[in-house]
């Protein structure tokens, strides 16, 4: 613990000794944490969509402003992910909960190929489980919001939607990289992600639904059986990741951890320049 406190107290430019390398092998505990975390994210987030925009919404009668309800939805949706990040399961796996984040860290060589595949598979399965739970919990009210599917807004072409998703995802990834590249700010990454994603949902949802996350969009698609424009939410976020990674090469800083909330008391299969448990 003392080493962890000292590491977190160092400046961003001070190197951390004894770098922990990315691990090879089958890491079912970490993958299971990603499954559970993504399930909670989708269950909580899409439930917020149902509450704010579904039929007989009590929130709509209290908050008639569509814009304010979008902001509230963004705060609740992103808040679910940030709460997972600071929970024990998030501290173990890193709480990527999003193939975009996993691919971004993979490009930074923060995890092995096997874990990249394991994380993304777990995220997709978790999203399907979460979307299925939403349908069971809310029934027809979930159907009234298309089970939480993300779709281009009225008047937005699919190429425009891809570009908007790419831009928003690039912003998210760059914010994550910025915070996890400093020992002073790494612990605040969940807070930064909460604010950034909430704002992106608020401003971007009318145009694309603000996915940023191919797994989050996949869950409702599987449950509803409607694949309309799903490719937008695979291509767009992936393009955004590649743009962000390319821009980060120009920044004279390196990512110190691939966890959104680094806790030195937890083991890690990811590369880390911060202390990890054995």
C-alpha cells in the first residue's frame, strides 16, 4: 500500500519502477468481471432510457424538457459505468466495458491478444445479457424505446452518423489516455469519463444515439432482432479509436495503466507502470 500511495503521489513525468508486464494465458476471472460490468452498464443505462423516454414515463411528466432528460439519461448511463469502475469487479478487470477502450489500450500494447479477444467477447455477451434483462424487467416499456437500440437521428445519413460516432469516440479515448497517463489524475478517470460521456449523450444522442460502444449497441440489437444500421456503431467507434491512437503518438506522454480505476491491492493481467498485487 505504501508503494501505491507513493506511486500515485508522483508527478506524471516521474518514472515508476518495476513495470508490470501484460500477462498471457486464460484469465476467466477478469473476463467474467468485464461480462458482469458490461451487463450492469447496459441494464442500468438502458433502464434510464426507459424511465426518461418510455411510455408512461414519470420523468417526462416531471421534466418536460427533452434536452434536460437527455442530460439526465447521460448522467445515469455514464454513472453506471463509473460506479462499475470503482467497484471490486472494475478494479480487477479495469472496467473497459467497451470494445473501443479495449482496442485503444491494445494499440498501446497494454494487453495481450488473448485478453483483447476475451475482454471484447465478454463485453458483447454482457451487453446481450443486460439488454435481455431490460426486456424482462420493463416489457412493453422497453419495446417503446426500441429496447435501447442506437440509430441515426432524423435527417442524419449513415456516413454522417459514422463520422459523429468516430469524433465522439476519439474524444472519449483521448480523455481516458490523458487521465491514465499521470499518477496525479489516474484515480479521477471514472469521474472524467462520467462527465464526458454524459455531455456526449446530451449533445450527440439526437444525431446518433451516442453509442461509442459496439457492445452496448449489440445487446439491444440481439434482443430486438433488428440489425438496421448496426454497422455504424462498429465502424464509427473503431475509426474514432484509430484517430485517437494516432493523435496520442504526438503527445510526449505514455499511459501508465489500462485500468480506469487503478488499485494497487488488486492483481492485473494488463500492463501497468503502477504497482499491482502479485
